[in-house]
C-alpha cells in the first residue's frame, strides 16, 4: 500500500495531549476552553431537539441560521451577502477548509501557505495532488513581505491561504496587508481562503480585517469561520463559509458528498442565540482579560513574552533557559515540570526552530495559576 501522505506523522496536538495525560501535566497544548458553554445555548439545543429538529438539515444549512449570519456579516463587515447562495454551514472550520481546497485544487496546482500555519492546510492541498508553496514568517513580528508573495505567484498558483488572527503566531493582518493581497490577486484566477476562525478574539484595539470588508477581494475569497471558537464549544465541530455564488456552487458540489449537511438542532439553536450580538461582541474583552492574566507575572520569569494581539494562544520564547530544540524542550517541560505546550516548529514544514512554545490560555484562572507557578520556577 502506498501512503498518500508519506511524511505526515500523528498530529502534534494528539502527541502533546497524550503526553500531558500520561504525566498528569497541566494541558495548555491543545486550544480548547476548560470553562462552560453558555447554559442558554445548551437549553436552546435541548429545546430544538424536543421540538423535533432531529433529521437532516438542508444541504447548505438551516436557512434561519444563514439569515442570522448574513445580518451579522452586514452589521460587522458592511457586506450584503445572500443567505441562500453565499453561506454554507459546515462541520467546523476544518471540514470547510478541506472542502474548499478540494473544490479548487487539482493535480499540479500550487497553493501559497504562510508559515507558521494551521496543520490541515498543506495535507489537504497534497491529498488533492496540489503543491504547497511556503512563505516562512519569523517570530516575533511575523511580518509578511508582499513582494515575496508577488514573486512566488506563477501561472500554477491557484490559491493563497491566509489566517488572521493567526494561530499560532498571535499576530493580526492590518488593513495594508489586505489591500496588498487584494491588489496582488486582482485580475488573476487565484482563490483566497481566509481562515477567520478567531474573528472575535482580537485585542489591543486592533480591528479584525476580514476579507469580507474588501469588496474586490471578496469576489475571489472563501472566508471560513468556526462556532466552536466563538462559543467555547470546539467539540461540536460547527462552522460556516461565506463566498460569492460562483465559488459557492463549486464548494457545494464537494460539500454535498463529503458531509451533505450538519447537526440540525445546533443550527436552529445558533440561529436564535446569534440574535443577541453581545454573545459574540463580548469576546475580545473576555479573552484580552485572560491573556493579561496569563502574562502579567511572566515578566519575572526567564521566558520572553511575544506579543499576542489575537487568538487564545500565547507564545513564549525560552532561549534564555535552554538551547534544546522546541519539541525536546516541550517534552521535557511536560514530563519533568508538569506543563504541556506545543512547539511552534510543528507549524513549519521544515520544523524551523526558533525556541518558542505555544500556550493555550482559554482556561479557568485556577488552571492558569498552576501554569504560571510552574513557568516562574523554570
Ligand atoms: C487557524 C485555525 N483554523 C481552523 C481551525 C479548526 O476549527 P474547527 O475546530 O472549527 O474545525 C482551528 C482550530 O484550532 C484553527 O486554529
């Protein structure tokens, strides 16, 4: 049997969480909240189940939910999208990404990926016979040189994948970045995938620069979102995509055969829950508080704090402590010190080592307190 992904190993998230469980370590590796989902939302789902909303949903999603999302998009990003033709509800962002990549990448097509990158992008490109072309961004600023992007574009370039706010980098795209992307891709057939799963987790006065805010760029964009990130419910695997009708037609051709439709009662519940904008507009402040809580005492530690302006991940540089490579240091810290994190090198195809670890802070204060204590003693 010939492997279609010969160089792909078990995901680092499974590896580090497994190690954390084995050694009873505090797990700040995988990015999921350890606090409760809104009781109101849970009650709504229960109600929808009792109301009989338990059978297949329409293929593109429950229309009430798509209408609620179109209103939200109009309010936040001043873009009018047609809920019938421009929004599809997916089984989380990962399915949305895979479906979008499969719909547009074929054998020999190139996709530009900025690293550090979420781990599903490149395998999805490769499984479709495509070729990832990497642009490596460096800590601590992860600045994109758009001239380098321009130079990498060729006749074979079919896709550019961006992610803002960025996991694991914690950086955000500024308006100028989006303008450059818009300009570089105008008059091309390149499809832009804009992974915006952390759209509401952004701090320090930064505004989320959604691709939906740039009308020309939107014409060639598939924007990807995750309810799991926004409503502290990563285990529900619910998300959606927004894209113009011509691209959506192709997206749905694949969507209907890899999942067809997704969880019905949750869709009806979300349609109602979204009516109160406070349910998502309160997020930046909430997570900024968590970020500040996590880093406030780390000034007295030997770790260097790399600024995080978005997402719920904090990068810490340990170069003053050890010259071990990232995976070895993360392993040592989990086994010997009882704190699990993710080596940032695992977000680069060439495992670039910058002596940085990623810590997830969507955790209760008591969990963060324990982690802070450990970090201060290393
Ligand atoms: C950048 C990014 N994109 C996509 C996803 C996947 O989201 P979902 O859990 O909705 O599939 C994640 C989850 O960690 C992520 O960090």
